[in-house]
C-alpha cells in the first residue's frame, strides 16, 4: 500500500478533516448571511458558528468508537481529548475573547483622551458559545456517520 492509499484509508482522520472543512465553510456561509457581506477570510478563522474544533474532534472520536468499539482504549483517549477541546472552546478561549473585547474598549477610550499610538486591536472572536460547540458536535457526528458508511 502506498502512503496516499494509507492516508485515504484512515477513516477517523478523513472524517475529522471533513468535519473541520465543512464546519469552516458553513461558518463563512452563516456569517456572510448574518453580516449581509461575503467574508472569505473567515474560512481560516477561529470562533463562530459552528465550532469547527468540535466538529473535528466529534467526528474523530465517533469514527474511532464505531471502528474500535466504545470500550477500546482508542475511543477512551479520543473521547477524553474531545471533551478537553470542547470545554476549552467554550470556556478558556471564550473568556479570552471577552477579555479582548473589554481591552479593545479600554484602549479605544484611552486613545480619545491621549496620544496613545495606533496599536492593532486584539482579536475578539476566539472561542464559542455552548450552542456553537453543541452544533459543531452534532455536525461532527453527522459527518462521521456519513463518512463511516460511505467509506465502508
């Protein structure tokens, strides 16, 4: 088997990559509709709806569970990894985004009253709401099931 054939036969990895890619495309579509302006640059951005991190790890863990069984060490490891990623997406990373918003407001107010230089604004869209994480998870499950049965 060639390296390409090995890669293409790795169902968990293919499902995870598809989960991420489809979530990123959906994010561009959803945010373009909401903003009434097409924004391609969001294709590689973090944050937003749905969570591509959640779609990635949900697809990965679900396919591993389907291939190796829910009692396997592979599934246990991937499920624990997935829970950490999803918790971080709506916990720590979301808090950092909220702090960035507050700091940008403070810096904006200080600029009006002083001669502060033109610092670049901090990125505010970093994490996800619990709903965005849940939708990423559901998307990952759907992609996993489709990928698992399509590639079998």
